[in-house]
């Protein structure tokens, strides 16, 4: 499947050969999958990256973990 599971050639490939092989594999994958499907996948990935959940998750990850833990403890205590 796209050359991913081929046995490795014992000889070392040059950089140019590797690039050419990667381009061939990408072209074969694009042909097999189809441009329409690739466009749909790209659109879905973009929506996921731009979603409110992703934005909030990134914001929380950037915060100090001690402050996040303290705020979660406070929220849990308030619900009791």
C-alpha cells in the first residue's frame, strides 16, 4: 500500500532518489484516494483545528498547571 510496507532495499538511496520515490508514492495515493476525498479530509481537519474545543484546549495547555488544578478543585468543591 503506497510502498509503505515494502522491504527495504539493502543499498542506500540518495536524497534525490528518496524524494522521487516519495513523490511517486504521493501521486499514487492521490490517484487512488481521489482529489475530492482529499479535499473533504482537509476541510474536516481545518474545522477540527479551528473548533471552539481545540481553541480552549490550547488555551488551557498554555496556562500554569498549578492554577488549572486549583481552579478545578474550587469548581468541584462548589458543586458539592
